[in-house]
């Protein structure tokens, strides 16, 4: 005759998954045991309190309620959930600030490089520009001619970067939280920023070239 096995534990409820140390950690199998609160026990316990009001506003009332039960209860590390989340994301925040700083430096260097290269190219073709303008070419047409090639190169660079980014997307998932590696706003925004930097630097260099007097250019030659 078969007998029912004596259960050591009785399941009284099931709760949702929870993360404790990091938002990136793998959720382990977890079991919560009943805390009996034996007299004289020194084992600490964690109390979670949910509220619809501001979390900071209920800290003092909860402390008073616990002290009313036992005035000898000590309290350690009283934090709100928002503070716990912020503390767990310190490494990600430092990485984000460093990435932002490096991105700004890279953008400035790229803008300086585009401007210097284009200014040198314009200086080399100063005579051609002067001749075109002396023969009646409108400044807008000259500006379009000078800006076409740099903007084409910038567009090709953005396209090549996007093509290289697609197979490398899994590598970025480990350093992103709350944002997908395929987020269209982030990808399009980054590409648009590169094109905008190239456009602004090109316009600055070209605007200086078309303001030059054709007569002075030809006299120099």
C-alpha cells in the first residue's frame, strides 16, 4: 500500500520574480521561508513596504509602528526602491558618462578634420572658384559644387557604419539597459548627427570660399 510522502514544506503562495543585487543578474530559483522571529534570535530580516504615496513619507511611520512592537529593534539601511535601483546602476552611469565624453571629443575631432580637409581642398582650387565666379557662376551653384563631394563622402561613411553596426548589435546588448540595440531613434539619431556635423562644417568652409572676391583671387595667381 502506497503512502503519501510527508512534505517538509507547505507552499502558501507564489510571488513574481525579483532581482536583488543588479538589474542585469539572472533571476535564480528563490524560496521564501516563514520568519518565526524567535526570541533572542540575531538573524536580520528585510521588510518591504508598498505605498501609493511618496516612499520617503512613510519611512518614519513604519519605524514608529515597528518600535511599538519592539522598542529594541535596530534599523539598518533604510532605502527606497528608486535609491536601490540608482545604486545598482552606478557602473552603467559611469560608462554612459564616459561614452558621452568620448563621443563629444570624437565629434569635435571629426568636425575639425572635415573642416581642415575641405579648407585645404578649397585653397587648392581657389583659382577655379575665382574663374567660375568671374564668368558669372552664382554663389549658390559654386557652394553646391564644393559641398557635393564632402557630403557624399559623409553619407557613404554613415552607410558603411550602419552596415558594420548590424552584425555587431549583439555585442551592445550587454552594455545597454532599457534601450534596445536596434532602437530606431538611437540609430537614426546617431547617423543624423554625423551628417549634421559634416553639413555644418562644410557650410562654414564653403561660405568662406564664396565670399572671396574673384578679382583678388585672379590677381594673386
